[in-house]
């Protein structure tokens, strides 16, 4: 399912920054996105890190679910999305609104007190009312201190030089798990699936970020160090071409 993403990974990293944000060839009526709904209750909201880890897992789980495979009921929608720009739109929900979106096709991940539902991608212009009424911005969660990441799962390292809202970061870590899964050999992907695509999200130190960056040869960096980069188009919050997250597979 993710082969098209793997095929264009290195090309995307090599594009000039302004090319990543160029949408002159797109018809707005055909723009597709994966909605990611974050459960953020007014009282005692989930920890930020747990919410991001749940979002990263849920995004990939939809892509690799049985329903998304050939002959599955989600296949056409998921494949049409992966064949184009990989957009995600994060929204927040609580209470009855959270309950209502459970009826939309997708997968909910519960993790360390956090809940996120990634929905089957579709046309943005045709978003159902139960989804479009949810706010995209307006809630922010404080940074937490989750401690060192476990050694048995991939780590998604956030860029320490930029600031992202929790919604933006949720979309970016979802991109990271997709890219990582697209590049992994089958045996590693199977092992990760047995862990339900568990991952850790941490903010890198500036020094570690500099060492982890793939550099001018992303294919070599993946082969030798199992590190892949998420490069943002620059539609919101960050400049075009910014590397937002690094996916690091455990050795």
C-alpha cells in the first residue's frame, strides 16, 4: 500500500523549498486529506507526548489495515490519497463530539491515557458535518517530560529548532510512521505490526538532531543508520521545506 511513498521519498527531500508548497497544478475540489481527531477534554487532558504517540500509530494503522488493502472497503480512498500529496488535518474533540466521530470509518488508538482516531482519507470538500464542525486549532497542551524512549520501538524525533502546535505535530509524526513503514523491509514491518505499530515521540537535543539528519544522501542514511526525514510542504506553521520529524528505527 505504501510503495508510492517509498518511491518518491528521496525525490521529495531533494526538491527546492518553494517547490514543496507549489499547488498550482491542483484542483481544490480534488484535494484529499486524512483527518486525525485528538481527544482533548477540558478537564484533565491527555499528556502531549502520549497524544502524539497515539496519533502516529493511528495514522499508520489506517493505511495498513485489512480494509485498506486491495479488495478492502477503504482501498480506493486510501490509495487515491497516497498517490497524491500526503495531507493530514488534525482536529480536536471532546465529550459527545468525540463519541460522534466513532461512527466514521477509521481506527481509534488508546495509549497511556490518550485517545486519537485517524479516519479514512477523503475529499476535503466533502467532509461530513460531524467532522467539519470540529475545531482545527484553539487547544494547546504543555510540554511534558516522558523520559528516555524505550529501546524496542522506533523513535520519532521532533525538530528542537521549531515550534509546532499539538495538531501540527500530530500530523507530522503520522507522516513519519508512514515513511518509516514504507521504507522498512517486510520482516521488520511484520515485527512492528506485532507491536501494534508502537512508537515513541521525543524532542531531540540540537546536537542529536544535527547528528541524526540524513544529509545529502537520504537513501544511504536509511541503509546505514535507519533514519528517515519528514519534510513539510510549508502550508501551515513552518517554512516550506522544513524537516519537522526524524524517524529512527531501533538497531
